[in-house]
C-alpha cells in the first residue's frame, strides 16, 4: 500500500501510533533563499564515515552538529562533537521554540548536494533523545521526497514532499513505531539543506 504524495499542511499524517505534522510555508521564499545561501557557507560541513552492513563507507551527504559542546551525539558508529550555534542557527532555533513550545539543545545539519545524496531507513531513537523525542526538520533548497513506514515492515509507506521553507515535526511515539528515509532521485539537481533540531538529555 503506497500513500499518495502529500504537500498540504496537516495536523497528523500518521494513521496510528505517533505524531507527524507538516507545515509547508514555515519560512517565506525570500527567507528560505537567505538561509540556504548563509548555511552553505557558515556551517562546518564534513563527510563522515559510517558503518553499514559491517563495512565503513562515506555518508552520501555532508553533516555537522551544533549545540551544547558538553553533550556529544552519536549514531551508527559516529561520535560527533557539537559546535556552538551560529547566529543563523540561533535565529532559527528561537523561532522553532516559539512555534512548538519545545526546547531544542542541538541541531544535526545535513547537506544534500544533489539527488544522489540520501539518507537510508532509520529511526531517531538514541537513548540520549529520550522515549518520545520531538524532531523538528526544516528544508531549505530543493524539494525532496521523504518517506515513512512502520518499523520492521515495508508497508504502508507514506511519502511527503518536503518543499523549500517547510517544517516537518515528528513527535510522540513516532520514533518507536516508524522509520524514515530520504531516497535518491535523478530528478533533483539543486542542493538541499536539512536542519533537524532535537533535545539531548545529558
């Protein structure tokens, strides 16, 4: 069962267990262009090695972590040390906190240089995030299709087009019962920067 591609604002996309909402116009086109250009140059982008299926390989995207430098964050064998928030990231964090009424201590930044950069199926369920984390995912740049499916199953699959300036919020039990990915595509030529804000528990 394949859900149709969703682009409109929603209160909850998930048919069961978990909360995912989509806000396509969280930032105006002008603001989204500004942040895409600023973040391309002010973020300390790196291509980290990752362990998959028993082998080490370079991640198919660039990443960086910002937040409290005393609280490290790791996933899939990667241990990241946070850098202090830049002016732009601080501005975005403050707006997100006002909108969501949630506290965010860190942001994992992802730079998808083209349609061949991607993120495989996973859950954001590290212990340092707590049992029911809220993940605020912002898109600046090219639209990409984001997919969700129940953990441990291949169907049903839910697809959402994450457009420029949009916000996707994942909360409640979504990281326990659902996994997500950003698949490769041949259609996208432009870059996309994705900021995923979260609260780490020290």
